């Protein structure tokens, strides 16, 4: 009797004589959990150990192939990032990749379910069965969600690039630089024709990605046109009709489309005029709809801006409905748009400076993680926002340049008073300013000492403290991070 009681007490304390049935249940439970972990880490390993070995070997080979491809691509990206970007924007590869991700999701989920079956759920105790089933369910949902999200992102990116980057004309860099005309416009029922509210040329070094933004006032007069062009025949002394400013070139050409052979005469003529003004050969254009730009900022969660001056919201054809106060602010799409376009209580030159600061902030703050996690919203806003001649074939080049540009200062020069008077521009001087700014961004110290020095914009005479806060500083800056 005493011996039996001793044995029972020892068993209750977890000693040598533990319940054999309980130990067996724990072993079965651990096996079920182990099979789940094996399937998560190495799909097919559970089947190789306890199930259909043929299925297990096939799944492991597929998994090792996927890991091998990822590792090879990671190594190649360290050597040739453009090549990887080229693969990531290739329509055929994106379509294939989408279906492979879907197939991988279905196969992996099937292996997880089979691993649950191999864990012999009917032999598990109630609590163990519930935990095992819940764990396998989480793995099924998590694995499927990740892979189906990846497949959806690939599909969205493929559709977006097809819709927006539809051009097939590739332009090589000119004198080692890509020059892109950026035009911002509002669309609305109250507007006749399309007159860009903002115009900038982004001149980017094709090797280093170092960029300079050249701001073009929308009200430049007597705009020149290239020799032999239709516009030169119509306006031999420059664009000098009533109300004929730079931003009206597009509307005039579209209203007289019968004079031109081009499909988009307004944009083509505007590009040729900008080439004459700046002396730069343009590669591409990007026409940005301001409403779409606002949606893009909302899609990435807003943009952080050092607001240099109190800026009115509204007031352009409507009452002022509020203000964006000075200071460090995170702006929504609507507020960022008003900060970039408002001119009610200041002037066009202030607005041009603020526009450069918003562009600089977007370059700095957009990153691959934000783009991937918000691809659906970005694609929808960008499709409504962007019309461009950049072809899909060149996307890898500009994706690589964007990362290079992000890592270094962006400089700027604007053709604004008092250096350039928009009513009577000195276009030879404009071209010297542009050439000097481009050379300075490349680090040419001799050019900087000569031509750029003669084009230096005077200090704004508003007092030292006020001058620090004046957004017009961004119109002429060696580093927009410091001026903005």
C-alpha cells in the first residue's frame, strides 16, 4: 500500500512514472507543430519525412530554385542595378511573375494543409487539436495573403506602366544629361485650353544622377522658336501677340492644329520653345495634373515640408478658406497642392520657389517601401496625374537615376526678376545662366567662377531673418535641402 501511494505521488509530481497516454499525446502534438514549422521554413520537407516523398522532393526543388534566383538577383543588383530594374519593368516578365506567385501561393497552401493532415489531427487531444488547427490556419492565411498581395502588386505595376509609359521612342542623353520638361496644370470646366501653371526643366546627369531644376516663369514674353518651324513662320519676332506668354504656346498650337503634322502639337511646340529659351535639348516631357498630384501625396501618407511663409488656401477664383501656417508641417495632398500653387498674398516667384521645395521633398521622402505598400493608390493617382513621353524601355534608367538623385543635393536656377525680366527677357543671358547652372551641378569650378558668378541672383533685401524664411531662395540654390 505504501509503495503504491509513493508511486502515485511521484507520478503526480512529474517524475519517472508519468502517465504514458499523456506523454504520447505530447509527442503527437510536438510532431504536428514540427511539421508546420518545417513546411513554413522549407516547403515539402514535411512530406519528405512523413508523407509523399515524391511531392516533397519536387516542392523542395522548387523552393531551392526560388531561393537561388533571389540570391542571384540580389548579387546582380549590387553590380548592375539598372539590369534588375529592367527585369522589374518588363511586361512579359511581370505577367509571368504574377502567375508564378499565384502558383507558388496555391502550392504552398496545399503543402501546409497536407502538413496538418500528416500531423494526424484525429489522434490529437481537444486542446492540442485546436492549437494545431489554429496555427495551420494562420500559416495558410498569412502565406496566401503575402503571395497574393505580391501578385496583385505586380499586376498593378504592369498595368500602370502600360497605361502611363506607352511611348516607344527612346531618347539618348544629350551631352551626358537627360533633360525633362515638367509641366503642371489644372483641369477644370472653367478653363479654355491647357495652360501649364508651372514649368520646370529637370536636367539630370546620366552617370551621377545629380540634378538641377530650371524654373521657367509661365508669363515669359516674346518666346523664341527654332528656325524653320511653323511657329517661327507665324511669329518671326517671338511669341508677341496679346496675352501670348510661354504658358499659352500649348493652347495656341492646339487651336491651330491644322498647321502642324504632330499628333500633339501643343506639347511639341512648347518643348521646342523651351529648347530655344534654355539652350538644352529635351529628351522627354511629363505633364502633371495637379489634382492627381494631390492624390499621389495622399497615397503615400502626406509630405513633410518646412513651410517658409504663411500661405493662403483658396483665393484663386474663390474666397480664402484658410491658411497653411509657417513652420515644420506634414501636409495632406490638398494642403501640399495649395502650398505649391497659391499666389494670393505673395507672387509668382514665391510660388515657383515653393514648387521646387515640394518637388525636392517628394524626391527625398518617397522610398521603395512606401511605393510597394501603396502601389494600388499610387498607380490610380499617377494614371490620373501623369502624361509623359518617357517610354517603358527607359524606366529602368530613370529608376536608377532617381535613387542616385535622392542621395545628393538638388540645385536650382529660375528665370525670375530682377535677373530676368519676364516682359522683356534677355534670352542669351538666360542660356548663359542655364549653362552655368548645369556645369555647376557637375562640379565644374571654372564655370562656377565665371559665367555662373555673373548670373548670381541678388540677396533679397528684406532683412536677414526674413530672408531666411523667403521661399524665393529656392529659385536659386546650390542645395534645395538648405533653401527649403
